[in-house]
C-alpha cells in the first residue's frame, strides 16, 4: 500500500473512511519522498520500517525558539540547552590513538567551545554554518566557556516557534531535520482522509482527551507546549489502554479455560503451623495470607506475585501456601535460582516446620510427621533416586530445590502449589516447566516471590495479568542497618578498621566485589585481587574466605558452611550472596565499587546483615561516584525502605529495564512513562476493565481490538502469562 494510492481524487477521498493504524502499518517508509534504499536502511536500524513506525517515532524533546537559553545565560556546573551556529571545527589526534574534536559555536550573545573526546565522527557530522542544539554542563578551561562531550542535535534553519528534536543516530546517518521532513509529509498526505479514532467519545470526554488525529499532529508539530501536553496525554492513554486490554483479556481467558485445584482451606495444618511460630504475624502477613488462601479455595489456578522488602516475612507466606496444599493431600514445591539460596530456604523452612505433624485425613490413621526434602545438582545419586521415588509416590510433602526440580525424571504424585523465589532470575520456560509438573487434569497454583519491591504503577503494567500481594510491614525485632558512603581514602580506611572491630567482638563481615578477575574494560576491583590484598594488608590476621560463581557447587557449599559455623570471619564474595544467605552473626557489609551496582542490587546485598540482635552496618566504597551513580548511593544512605528505593530507582533509571525481557522492539510503551504517568496507568486499567466487562471480546470495538493485536505481539503476553 502507498500513500499515493490512499490519497487520490478529492471525491474518492471523501468516500473513504479515515486511515487506521493498520493501514499506516502496511505502508513502507519508502512511499515518502526522499526515502530511498539507503535512508530506508538507516531508518530500519532504529526500527522504523513503516509509516506507523515513523508517526510513533516521537520527538525526545522540544525547543521553544521564543524562550531558549542564550550562551551568555549559561552558569558554571549547570546543565543547559542552547541553540547556536557552528563557527569552526578542529580535529586532533592525542596519545594512545585517542582523538579530540573541538567545535566553536556562537549565538547573538556569545561563543562556546564544545570538546569531544574519542568521537572522531563529530568532525564529519558538524560543519561551519550549521544550526545545532547543544545540551550539556558548562565548565571553564583557561577562562573559556566550554562543554565536554555534550549531546548535539542538528536542527537546520528552523523558523517555527516549537522545534521538535528526534532521537538521532550518527551511526545510521539520521538527522532530526530529515526525520521531521518525512513526518511532515506523512501528516500532510493524511489530512484529506484524516486519522481514525477507536476510543469511544464518552471515554475521551471523561478524561478530557483530544481526538487522535489532532494528537498525532500536535505531538510532532505543536503550536504551543500546552498543545504538546494535551497530545502527549492522549497518546499515553492510548498506549496504556492497549496494554491493559491485552493483559486483562489474557488473564480472563486463562481463568475461563484453566482448571485448578480447589484446595481445602479449613484444615488444621496451617493453624498448627502459625501457632507454633513463637512470634505473631504482622498485619501485612495476615492480609496477604488471606489473599493467597482465597485464591487457593477457587477452582482456577492462582497466579499471584508476592513482593516484599528484604526480611518482610515472605517465607512464612510461602510455607502457608504449600501447607494448604499438603493438608488437602497434595504437595508443595519451592524453586530457587541458586544452590546457596535453595539450601538456605531448606534449612530455614525445615526449622520453621520442626516438629509439625500432618493431621490424620481419616479416623483410622494417626498423625504423621511432615516430610520436607532438598533436591539440587549436589544431591548424590542414591539420595536423588530416593527423593524422586518419594515425590512420585507422595511420600514427600514439600520439596525445595533449584532447576533440578524441572529435570526429566522428577515427577510428583499431586503437585498442588508451586512457589518460585526471585522469579526474575528464571527464564520463562523454566517457570512454565515447573507448572507443567502438575497433573493433566488440573494446574497447580503458582506464587512467585520477589524481594525487589516494584513501584505500584510498574507492577500494574509489567505484572498487569498477575494479582499482586505486597508485604509492606517489617516484623518486629529486625535490627536497623546504618548505611554510610565512604568516598575518600581516609573514610575507606575507617571502614576496614570497623570490620576489624566487629570481628574483634565476635561478629562476622561480608565484602562484596563486582568482578571475579581484573578487567581492562571496567575499572573495578576484582574479588580475587581484593581477597588477596585484604588478607595481606587491611585484614591481615583475620580468617578471610572467598566465594564466587566459578567455584564448584561443592566448593561454594563448603565455604558457606564454614561461614555459617563461624569458621570464617570475613567472606569476600561476588553477588552470589545477593539473596538468601542468612547468617545472623554477620553485622557488617562492605560493598567495593558500590557505584557499579544498581539500587535494587545494593538493597538486596545490604539485607544480608541486620538479621541478628546486634547493630549492623552497610558501607558503600565508591571514590569516583558522580551523577546518577552518586544519587543512587545517596538514596541508599537516606532510607532502608525498599519501596521508597524502588520509587527512587524508577525516577533515576526510568522504566526500560523494569519492563525487562517483555519489552521487544518498538511495539510497547513509546511515550508513556511509569514515573510521570502514574495516574494514567490507573485510569487506563480502570477503563480497560470496564470496557471488557461490557464487551468481553471487544466485538463492538473491532478497530481497537485490531490495534491491540497489531501493536502488542503475542510474545509479550505469553511472557507475562508464563512468568
């Protein structure tokens, strides 16, 4: 299809309906003038292949030419954006094959130097007389104003009041002015027929939304910034509504077609367990257990995400879910991503269940002990065979393990509840394989857990097809963790003295490093180099152990056994200890090159201490942290609340990595931001639910259904449903 065929005579156009997203999708960008084979290839490199892709290739920012900053207004150390003209370009080779390009730009108020290190292509990109937009931080060198490695956009001689700036690709050879020209042509040639709007007018009015044609035009060619905001709101709502419709439709389809186990939630076993704990459940635990129990009583499989901060008591909830299965004659399975974590779960669960007996299911049978087993790659041949036979016969009630649980030969008598811990560590197929271990007649209920709290709007979007339970209350008795950032050599020396002092009082410590071996590409201290240095220098005389991912499972377990028993004072490790390691006597966590880690990972690592009765510390070593890395460290120092940190992380990092594996190509959230658009997420989910209540298959909203199928690939939804 071509735009030429769409737009012919005025009468023919008048007789045809407005253009749909499907029609734009069917038009290759080569229908636009100036897009030949080379430019089409360049556009494909940024995933723009159709006219629809082009129209949803939104500007990344705008420049109000009536209100832009002047060079003379720039302040030292402050990021700013100016529009200027290129006066000169000078390129120079430095030592060690490095390069420097110096560009001088000016406007009516002054001159500015731009310094680019190791970007030799700037010499070809920029030439005298060009109009450019420069974004960076001003500094002074020998009395001259300059910016080092700023962002530069080529905008041409633009006379409009609001100048859209598109994501550019120097590698692909795309410039914002040519993208703008192609977008203008597509919009101009669409004016006669107009652009279809599948959102009901009543819904648009309820939320004060403009129509789609106006929105698409105004997002690319806004007359004012207020017009741009109105356009953005409309298109954000479109993206979120499509996503929520997809998620809710898939969730309801699964509920209608899947057959689950209707668990007996009235038995004694769960009450016996909670009564034996020796400590009261938090109100959050009671609330979440109620949500899980209600799911288990239904005839459709539970598919619930349990999120809670480190130490919030998720394990107790998981055990209650598995015991509910056991008291009805079924089995429970808990799968963890690592041997260390699986073993830790086994030891913890076995302690929680010590002495618990299963009530007799028949008056002729006596109560019997609850049977719990551990199955990992370390399980020896004879023991593995015994466990596999016992699982198949039903002689084992609860099994805890790694991916060994999904290997061939591991069969269950009646798998009732599956718990997947740290679910983001598993591939989709691994999680689905464990569910498949249930009977053909009924699927087991699934509870996936994460200790990485997810902001509410992200949970509604990323896990929109899951029911989400949140443990937002810490059990009494958790020791607060004091966090400090050591950014200088004297401060780091104080940290090592503090480690020695803690060990001197009979405590233990962790030291975590980001790499196993030295790397030329990443300037971070390796775990082996740190281990050797600490033994010889700062921690000489202490018993120092080493743990990393390249050790064999037997070696890892040997080291962990020594640390748990107190045979090691200081454990130097990689992030293999990020989750699950529980040594109450460890009171200090030192994270080397802490600026190399993300907020969630730092918070997880910090959660390895503060598990006993003694005051605990987390020390972040980072001498060179600046920008976002420094903001992350400051956030860790200011709060130990995982949910506050999750919001801070979303604010600093954006949602790209939170969407994770599910985000493929450009078919997902192009414009919507889970940070900026929290209210729109809620409104879109509410609108999608109400629309599907009234029209379950969207038969009366055929164009909208077509868009959902066109713009959200099945892989996305399949990933969510399996996860």
